[in-house]
């Protein structure tokens, strides 16, 4: 399918900025005299210096200070208390102070790295026993707060900004909110002239569900490490905390396994359409896991069993029921392949593979797939699943699988990922009654490989078309019949890649629907309001445009239309007579 065809209505890799709509504009106080540039001394009459000083003064006075409200955040915060008299402007000499804790300091450094390129400010980070926000930003760890494992409180006053949380994860989420409250030009990779104003007030926030994730299928088409890291950044921006990697399928095996090396050398050499495929070395995978962990995201690796295994059978025909290697597969049909459930060698293979992947993965989850194994039926299927579940438990991990695992005997702690399109599912409901928890990924609301509309150039429609409103208007807590909200661990948005071949394709299908799923997982139902969400989501468009992120310009969202090109500042420029 390739990249996005010409004429598709989305933005890609430009640097134009858009001002938010009138409904999102707050009242802006005049700048204080302290915010204005200092007057030039008598011995500095140079015309170039005068011109740049005039430019700075004009921008400081005329640029809108806070072009949106305190509540214009995605996902919607739990509680917002605006204070229009407390807007604050980030000064050039601001310091980020942080509790003297390595994890908190890492969050502070992340914040500084986010803000430095566009502002050009040094933003030094300083550890402190009692972080002080005076004139800057304070990140405060306080275990006595009642904000939970991921909650935070953000206070913006005329004195500065304070983010308070019980954990570094909470501080990180607070930083993402702070980032969204700055002008959209904060996403520029280049230094720009801007009045870096934040709307005053207090946000108190915490997630509804503990598990909020997205899945990237790297098996149908392989994606480089840098592409996966970019996806992680998109998840972090909207407070998602799990990245599920679909690492194996008929078309390719993507994770190195030392004890079965041909899985990658042979099984990893193909992909849909006949491309070169590829795989992650253990070093590559460790880099992904570490990058995600730095952003408080847990990687969930999936080794799909017993079906979706053609790439493994090509590499090791001893695993096949007939012990004959099938030809490599580069199509998109499903359900034809499976490892031999009657051969002990199969379970040696499963134990070796899951053992090596578990050793590389610090998170608690191992996903064993389990879907669409159409040729392994009844007790043979459930017997295989029950044995693999025990292998996972013996590795000290929690088993996750698609909801087809439901008929197998329950194992304490197991999680089913439900991807149906009909909310009535008695088999899954019975598994929940036995103690299973649910990650909810309805194919007709959360599958981001579905097309937005009939003319979307890539994607599928077997589960229906999913525009932004359909991605937003559903409730994970009540979606599956006879499953109580307390059994729902969270929500995940899968992106299968049969038709997805590039990073631009990934972003086109992720955005703007990923923030909708993020809000469904994070925000309380009391804040759920389509009209409000679509306006808040519209304000994200200028941020993606400024950052060079591809997205689908969904017609149901009132994207800003008035362009403003940020002023680029070249700090190395010298004065010339042309000024």
C-alpha cells in the first residue's frame, strides 16, 4: 500500500502553526513590566540590535498569553479549577526544582528536554529537599498525597508552577498536562519567539483504569526501532501506559531467541507483500523497553500461539503437525497454521521462547495470543492453553491472551483481551466470573486499523468504519455484557499492519483516534462529552503540525484554519547593514 497518497486530508512534516478556535480562548492579562526586554544602553545604538529588540517587545506585548483554557487538555482531567488572575509566563531564567529522587529527577530532565528546543531557555534542573516553584517549575514527590499510583496535582499561580504526585509516574503525567497548556509552538524543534504563558489554576487528576494501552503489530510489516520509539512518544503524550508489541505471526518472527536462532534468520526474513522483513536483536528490544520505561510505559510482548505460527514452522518444521516446512507466507489470510500440540518438542519451544522473552521484559505481562487457531479445537486447544498458561506462571509473569482463551481452565491472575464486536459474550463473562480480568479492545471501536471512512486509503472495514466519534463514544466499564466494571483492567487500541507500511501510515491511523481511546481509559465518565472533546482535540492539531506528526484531518473535528507562522530565531546571526 505504501505511504499516504496525494490528496489525503492530513498534515505531514510541515512547520506551520494554527491558532485555536474562539471557544478555546481565555481572558489574557497584560504582561507585567518585568516581562518586557530591558532598554538598550546609550552605547548600543546598532540598528540590528534595535530591530531585534523591537521585535521582542512587539511579540511580548501582542502575542496571546494563554490561547486556551485550563481545561483544554486531552485526556480530560478529573477536576479543573481555573484562576484567570493567576496566568504565569515562563521566564528565560526559570529553574526546574525537583525532589531529590532519581526517578523524579529523570522526569524533570524529560520536562527540560521537552521545553528547551522551542524556548531556547537553559532550564537547569536542581534537586531540592523542598522544591520551590518561585519563578520556575517545581516537581514534588509527596507519598502522603491521596492521588494514587498515577495521579497528580498541577498548580499554576503568578509565582510559578508546582506538580505534586505520590510517584514519578504521576509527576510524568502532570508534565504531559503542563506541556499541553503551553502554546502549541512548544512542539517546535527549533527556537521560536513566543510568550510562554500558562493559564492559572489547579488541576487534580488521576486515571479511571490502571491499564491504558495501544498495540503495534510489527509482524505483518516490520518497523525499525526508531519508529517504535516514535509511537511510544505518542502514547506518553496522552498518558497511555502500556505498549503491546505483536512480535510474531505467519508473515514474520521479530524477536531474537538465542536457543532457536533460525526464528529470526529464516522466519524473520519475510513480511506482507514480500518485503525484506526484519527483526529486533536483544539489544534492540532492550532499547525499546528502556525508552518506554523512561516514559512510564510497560512493554507487553506477544508470542502468538498455537496459531499464527507459519514463520516459526518455516524455520523449524519439527514444530509442524506434519513435520514438513510450509512455504513462507506473505499474504493476509488467517487461521491456517499451528504448532503441533501433541508433540513435547512444541512445549520445549514454547518454554524456551517465553523464557528468553520474559528475561528481557521487566513488566509483569506475557501475552500468548491464542486467537484464530481454527484447526486446533475443543479439548486439544484448551489443553494447549492450560499448559502454556502454567509455563508463563512458572516464569513469574501474568498471562494475557485474546479472549479465545476463555474456555481454558482459569489460572489465578490471568487477563483476557476482548476484541469482539458484539457485546454479548457469555463465554468471556463466565471466565470473568471465575476470576479473569479484562482488557477491552472492541474491534468496532478500538481497532485503529479500521478505516475512518470508505475513502481512507489504507486500513480495513471488517469491523466497520471507525471515525473519531465512534472511537470516543463507548464505555469500557459497561461494554461487555455481564462483566462488571471492577473486572475491567483497562482499555487497549490495537493497530494491525497488513496495509500499514510506513511511520506516516501508522500516524495517519493513530491520530486523531488514539487520544479518543486515551480519554476513554483515563477520564471519568462524568467528563465524557463529545462536543467538548472534539473542541479540545482540535487544539491538538497545531501541536502535531508543529512537531511534524502526520494525522488524519477528520472532518468531524473543528480543526483551526487560520495559520500563523512562528518567528524563527537564529541565535548565531550577526548584525548587517541590511537591518
